[in-house]
C-alpha cells in the first residue's frame, strides 16, 4: 500500500438486490467509483478538481462473498502507483457486522482535461497529496 486510506460507509438498498437476492455485481462497481470520487473530492484542492477529470482505463474486481439488503458496508480505498498519466487505485469492500471481505478491486484511472477529454498530466504536488 503506498498511500493513506479513505473510507466511507454505505447501506445496501432494495434496488441494489438482484434475482439471486444479493447485491448485484454492478453495484460493487458503482461503489468502487463512488469511493474513488469521494476520496478525490475530500483531498484534492478546488483548483485540481476544476482542472483534472478522471476516466477509467481498467477495472479488476474479485467477488468474495455476497452482501444482502440491510447490510452496512465499508468502502476503503487507497492509491497505489501514481504516475503523471495514471493512478492505480485499490478498493476493499467489507460488511460492517462481521468485517468479512466481500470484494476487492484494482482500478486504473487516467487523468483528463475536463474540457477536451484528452489525457492530462497530474502535477507532482497533486500526486504527493495521495501518497504517504
């Protein structure tokens, strides 16, 4: 792990449940994106948020155990390798009641210019904000 962690808690809602009566895999993906966005907004300066957007290049998600309606879930994320053009981000998803690991993910993000959509270089000071 190469950066400080960021956590948030979510509740499993009725719309998160699929035909198998557990949280649908697309919800896990949404959570991965939501915690990454919350981490960025909590730490990055207003200027960085206005000048740097993000797109996903790759998601890798391993599903370990199901979550059910009513579960409280902790989403924990941190940045791995951060270069000028990519940020590797890890996410753990755990059930609060027993701490069971439900899923883990590795996502590769690319910074972009919000107006043009073209890749943008992340300044060293912004990279440093997400590193230990």
